[in-house]
C-alpha cells in the first residue's frame, strides 16, 4: 500500500487526495481528527494512505472546499465538513 505525504499548495494537495478517493475500489477511512495544535485529514483506501494537516479548522475548511471541487463523491466531503464543525464545538 502506498503512503503519500503532501507538502505543497492546497490546490495540488486537494487534487492528489481527490485522485486517491476517485480511483479507489474501497474506502477504508476518511476522517478528521484534532491533534495537538493541528487538524489532520486521514485518508485510507485499498490502494493508498494519505494525511493532510492544517494548523486550524478554518484552514482545513478551506481545504475541504477545494477538495470538494475535485472529488467525485461530494457527500463524503460534506460529511467531513460536518465532522470538522463538530470538532470546533466540542
């Protein structure tokens, strides 16, 4: 299984993560977690694993807005946005 790390522009990262999501046969994990001083998007599919990190929820929300433009299954990204909102208020 390929593990990918991204340290590039938000748009390029969104395109790469969308490619992973769009081309997978099985989505294993798609979640957001609040770690010490950062928000992390976890992506695990049958063929690749990726993480994307932002410093705060506002930036992660901006990233998700970009990601939704490229993802085929926009409902998954909407669920992530809801998950992010839950993190902000808990």
